[in-house]
């Protein structure tokens, strides 16, 4: 039986991954999170003896070590994810997303875990906000551990980087739907702002792909499609039969960007194309660069960054179709 640990296992992403893992009867799962109310609710819904719950915070190495014992695979999802709140409380983002992630990675190595997959975000590329900066540092911690372990290390450490996860906790789609249902104007930041769209099921597929195909220090991204906020809102209004619902444009929130980048041109220059995914490879060299000045690869390609303004853009009709495949949307529409 394979034993998995999910940090942040009571969040939207963690719960979806948990459900996926439980489909295999040979898996057992440890859920580590600090919210006892969410754990109690999830425990009562699941009532599954293959799931054990641990109250703890990734900021506390002792609680991480306690949950890590006997674990084979780690899925690190615990994080502070809201851009504005991280802007106002940046040291909290440092404590959770940086120091907490280091606790998870180092505990996994110390406990001889087979594989660790850390969840990152498009906001970590060219970061301009505290949330993105802290996630970029998490990626660097994972890569530093991978470099230290080397290709022969017993623990493989890698990351996945994803865009907006549709209908995850705190995301904009549930906000839009609740505002329309309540009859209030929908609050829209910047209509031309673009974002990658990823259903929860695709985010789980990305993580599973990393578990199955990850080599030391790899970072995987999905070739996601994007949408403007205006088109996303119009699609939500259409499926709720409220195409003319009033909209209030509120402007930029703290720390926001006009578009998000999933991979830089430099990363893509050495990336491996895996069909639906790219493998971004960590430079596992040490600090002795001399041999590479004379023997390095001189090939330079003109490659653009992969961002939500130049990714394949979804039409309003395509977004509507995608929204209607989401269980969370279907449940909302049927209430």
C-alpha cells in the first residue's frame, strides 16, 4: 500500500487530490492542515479508514515530522494563496510559503520519502506581489534540495506550476455566481486582464503526471488556455441566464498583474515538450562554472514567454461549455 501525505488537504485542491487518490484501494492518505473545523467536516463526509487526519501547521517542523513518518509520497498544497492578503501581511506569506515549504521538503528528505511534488503558481514567474515572490522562493528551495540530493538521491523533489484553478476556494467564479444570485452588481477588476483557466481535474492530472514522470528538480506546467476577465464574466452571466446583469468595474487590486506568465522564455529554451505538458529542467550543476564556459551549449532560440496574453484564447462559448463541466458549477445551478 502506498502512503501519501497531503499538506493543506482540506483546501479545494487538497480535497480533489484526496478523492483521486482514494479511487485506488491500495492507497492510504494522511491529511495535514491547521483547520480543525474543516477536518471534522471532511472526516464526517468521508468516514474512510484509509484517511488519517493530523492537526498541525507546516510552520511547525515537529508537526510536519509527526505526519511524515512512514509516508511514500508528499503532495504539498498548503499555502497562503490570496494576493491582496499576502500584500498586507507579507511576513505571513514568508512564514507559510517559504519557511513552511522548507519544513515540508526537509522533513520528506529526512524521512526518506520517495517523491515530493510542490504546488506553485504562475504568479511565481516575474513576481510583483508577495504571494508570487514567496512561491518563487518555494520553487528555489525545492530546486536547491534537488541539486543537493542529485540524480541518485532517494527522494525526488519537483514542482508543478499552474494558473487559476477554477472554482477553488476564494476564486472569482464562485464570487461572480453568488453576486448574480444575490442580485448585487458583479465586481470586475480590469476587463482586459487575462488569466489561465484550469479545472480542478486538470490540476490533479498535472500533479499525477509529476509523480509518475518527475526527475530530480523538474518543474512541470500544462499548456493551458486563457481568458480575459470580461469574457469569463460574460460566460458566467450567460449560464446563469443573466446576460445583462449589472457590472461594477472596481479596478486593480493590490499586487495584481494584467496577465500571468506560466514559463519564461529562458525556461522554455531548455524545456522538454511532453505533449500536453512542458518539463522545465533545473540546472543541477554546482558552483564550478568553468567547464561550461568552454563546453556549454551555444544554441540560442528566440522563444517568447508563455503567458495568458499570448496563450490560446478561449471564446465565451468555449468558456460556457467548460464551466458547465465543473461539478461545483452544476451544483450551484441546481440549488
